[in-house]
C-alpha cells in the first residue's frame, strides 16, 4: 500500500520517511515564509493518501498601523 510521494512545497523543504502506511512527511518553510496548513506533519493513511490539508509556505507580510491617541 502506497500513498505515492507527498507534494513538494514552494519556498520550503519536505522530508519524508517513505510512502507506505503510517510513514510521515515533514514540511518546513524557508526563512521569511510561514507554513499555512493544519499540521507540519502529514501521515500516509490506510486510504492510500496523505492526511490533512496541503502544506503551503506564504511570505511574511508585516503592516504597521499608526494608532491615534
């Protein structure tokens, strides 16, 4: 039983232990990016698919609002 290779991630890294039942895939993002997903670790399920939402790295964006007192 195989889930196939997990999806790669732009602006990040993927390390996985294998593609069989209960194997895991670990996602991290490059500096300046944050991970948008339910969990950075995905597991190969008995349904032959990776659990959770797809991982995505988004660029940090900071905005400052001037407070008026």
